[in-house]
């Protein structure tokens, strides 16, 4: 499995060892905040708006001459990564959501899902239906809800929790440590 904290290199844990993942960025920028294995490659998301994608099949390789690794600009701070259907990776930023389709740097294609709504950092999780769930300033959302009717169609997604959530998600103190903030989210049935 993979772990990152936004304060140092990401790590891959295998056979009882923590192996640092070095992408070739300068040390002061090598601080990924999000990691997601997408079937063929490892994606690392950064606060700088960068997305680093490993060599196909090798999450530790980013810098070899024959590598299919890539670095892609997300245009905004990456706030979450999630596997989507097929060979797609969901990339959530503060202001947009897009899918990165393809299996390596020669086939990657960016497909906008929501050009006007993003996700709040650390709220992206795998939903009970297999589709990612996350919070934005209007409450709980899924990829399907952002894709319909200009992001306004949200039937059944967290309706009972919405009044409690919206007060916290729209607070101007959302990113401060106070007793009315959302720290993380996970789905339950």
C-alpha cells in the first residue's frame, strides 16, 4: 500500500519495508498529499497542482530513460484522487474535477467532469456503490451528481446530514481547527 502526508516523500510499504518514492521533483516540492494506485500506475497529487504518474506497472520508477512516467498540471491544488470505471483516474482539485483516461503517458487524455465544482481536501473516498464520494461546498456529492444538470441534481446523497454538513463546509473557518469543521469522510451503509 501507499502513504503520503504532504510533508515528505510518499512511501510504498512492501514486505515489511517502507520504500520512499522519489519522482525527481526538487526536495522542497517532493511532498505529495494524495496517492492512488490506478491499476497500471501510481498517481501522486500535490498542493502545487502537479500530478506525478509512475512508470507503467512500477510505482517506484519515475526517472528512467525508457519510462512511461508523466507529470501533468492539474491547473489547481489537487484535493483528492480516486479510481473511476475502466482505466480512468478521478482527479479532484479545489475548483474542478476531471478524469485522466489511459494506461500510460502515450495514451493519457484529460476529460472534464465538472469544470465549475471541485472537492474539499481529504473528503474523497470510495462510495458504497463503487463511485467516489466527496464533499464540496454544497454537501455530499458523487461523480454522477456532478455530471448531471449543472451539478444541481443530488437526490438521496446525504439529505439527512446536509444541514449539519453545509454549516461546516461553507464556514469561513473550514480549514482551521475549531469544533465545527469536517476532518474526513467515509461512507457507511
